[in-house]
């Protein structure tokens, strides 16, 4: 298909996945509103319908909890085709939501929407600014009670990179003996070899039960969650989001929020530095219960470049590693080290390429003065979509599409990379 037709198709996918003020990631497999998907969807809509982009941000932030958390799923309209649904989460909001959050990319995208048309977006940017500040403050308190500059995730789903090999060891400590029988829905929509293993799902459900049994109380979860890990992806994305929130607050004349976001960013900058592993040769996640760094690299290793402020000697190690990865596969960027034995080119977050991660890595590279590499990643992303269509993810080996098709965030990134 020619690029102009793909532009039209991308817009059509966003329109078709629009359920009335919010957008589902894809029909069937994911019938609800997901947090970071919605943020990227807003970026895509911004290429042709800025009002609709702001509506997406508004419906996402309307799901904010009283304590500031913005949930990972908003169950706008109950639909049995997805499991676990509202009953398993046992939250008390209306509409119901999950009890966990997701990578906080929203502030970065809200800043971009505002900058596109500052006068037109002012009122909605001001409303979003307050909600985003509350969400980031929640991260700083609920997920970093010790104040070490690293926020914890309590579930692999909060990383958005669900079955990354980084979670294998921390998950091995999760007790699944009380997980009863259940029916997975994901493998009814997508081939099982492109989805997480059953033993991972059992642990995902045990962690949902832990949160539900503790009424999603942040203090109880911080004290006892069997999974308490500093994901390099979430921490880098939050740091970038804090910087963007501070800039947006400055533009809107809110010095209180600007100061708070700047202070939080300074703390996160120190925390992120502690995720560097000389042994792995990059930034990795850290199991905060055991003080164990992951021993292998994922695409998250490059996200501190997107956060900004990576010291030169560390950037000098990351860039050759990225080039080496790109030389090892046909398309970049694999979600996990393609030279590691655990790499699997089609199994979800253990190897496939994700357009949204490519967008963040390319932004980071461009900002760090590596325009050539940023271009290469954008070229690959667009080539994958031209070859296979708007899939959920893609094999780095042969470019085939994996997971759900006509996927909202892939369409959004196509539009964002063209605009
Ligand atoms: C995937 O995650 C959900 C759980 O949140 C699932 O597999 O059921 C991930 O790729 C996640 O990052 C994404 O936000 C979600 C919807 O696209 O799907």
C-alpha cells in the first residue's frame, strides 16, 4: 500500500476503534480503555483531529482515583471477551477500573498537544496539568515510600512490557497455590505462542488477588507485595514525564506544579542512575525486595536516553550496543536482547518490536544527538507497517505482524512519525 493510503488507513483504524470518547487498543483482544495506549492514541489523533486527541486525554484522566492513581484499564463498558474483568479486580470506582497503573507517558503527550495549539488547548491543558501532577505525586509517595528516587511496580502489567524476561526471577517468588481454575481469553483471540506462558498468567492472577485482598491500599501493598520492582522503563518514562510536566506548568504559569515536578525529576534522575549495571552494560530493572539487578538487557535499556540526562560515558556504551542489536536482526528495535538465548522473536515482550517503544527510543536518540540512529528506527517502524500492516507488534527477524491487528497505537505512531 502507498503511504498516502496508509495515512488514511491509520486514521480509519483510530476512528473504528473509537468507542465514543475513548479508544480501544484493538477490537476483540482488548475491549476496554488502556492507560498508555490512550496517551499514544491522543498523539495519533493530534495529527488530524486535535479536539478528539484532547477528548481521549480527558476520558483517561476522568478515571483517576481519589488518591491520584490513573488506572491501567478503565472498564468503560463490561465485555466478557477479556479476562480478568472488573470482578477479579474488585475495585469500587464507577466505571470500574483495574487496581494498578501503567507507564506514565501521558504528561509528555499532553505537553505536545498543548504546544501544537497553545491558545486552543489552554483550558484542557490546565485541567490535565492538575490531574497529572496528582498522578506523579502518587507515584512519588505510594511507589517510592523510602524516597530513593525509584518508583516500584507491583505487577508486570504495570510495566506495559508484560512477559519481559526481567520479571521471570521476581515472579518466581510469587505463590500461586491459591489461584483457582480460570479461563484465559487472550489465547482465544491470538496464537498461544505469541502470548505469555500459563505459569506467568498464574502469577499475574495471584498478584491481582493480593491487591484485591488488600483493598488496593498503597501502604499495605508497599509493605507486603510479593512483586516490588523498579522497572527501568517506567522510571525513565516517569522522569521524562516530570520534565515535560514542569515545562508545561511553566508555559501555563503554574509555578507550584513546575517546582514540584522539577523536585521529583531531580530525585528520579538520581534513582535512574542507580539502575546502571556495568555487568549487563546498560540500564536494567532492579528487584527492590532483593536488591538484585536484572542481568540481561531489554529495549528499556535505551529509554533513559528518552528521559534525558544520561552521562556521556554511559551513552557511549549504549549506542554501540544498540547498533549491535540492529545488526543482529532485520528490523529494530527488538524488545529484548536478540543475542540472548531467552530472545523469542514472536512472543510478545520477549523479542517483538513495538511501535510505541520505537517512538520513544527514536525521540531519545534524536534528543541526544544521534539523528542517524533515530532515523533508522523510524524507517524500520514504517517499513514494518508497510510490509505487514498495523499489527500489535512485529518479529525483528522477518517483520511479520504478531498479536492483534488494526491496532490503535501502531496506527497512532504511523501518524506521529509522518507528521
Ligand atoms: C498488553 O497488556 C494487557 C494487560 O495490561 C494484556 O496482555 O492483557 C500490553 O502490551 C500492554 O502494554 C498494553 O497496554 C495492553 C493493551 O494494548 O496490552
